[in-house]
C-alpha cells in the first residue's frame, strides 16, 4: 500500500486547511485510515481515524474542530481542520492499517504550520 498525502501549508490562527491522503496498491477492504502528527520535541500522537465502516475517532484536542472523512471509491481519506491553533503545528502523517493482517503503512508527512 502506498500513501500520498497533500494539503499541508501555512495558515493563520483560526484558519482552515484540508489534508488528503490517497491510498494505492493492495487495498484491504477492512481497514482503518487515519492521521497522526508529530510536533517538534514531542511524541507522535493520533489525530483522527476512520474505519472502512465509517466509524470515527478523534483526539480530545481536536474534537469539534477537525473532521475526518473518506471516499471509498477513491481510497482517499480527508482531514478538514478548522479553527486551527498554533499548537496544531506539526508534521501530519497519513496511516493505513489493514484490520485482519495488522499490516500498517505510513505516508510521507506533510507540514502544517499555524501562525499566531
């Protein structure tokens, strides 16, 4: 599975960005796709995930501001980020996890920078 992420950039406090991640290759039908982020000097943390059954999960710090969705036909997951804060600044990584095999794949990170 290959993951191609896009959509990062520089935005002002309170602004919005949308990240996209397209999966290609041997896509397992039962899977979880999601976004993780790593800020400088901090551990990587889960941001949001969505299952192939469209069940979602969010980190408490982004609930109500971020929304994850997916287009099954395009094998693409999106992360709509609203009301961005400087503490959202991080490299965001797309993740694909096959439910049955447990295989996990990572995309290259995309930088999100929120200026105050």
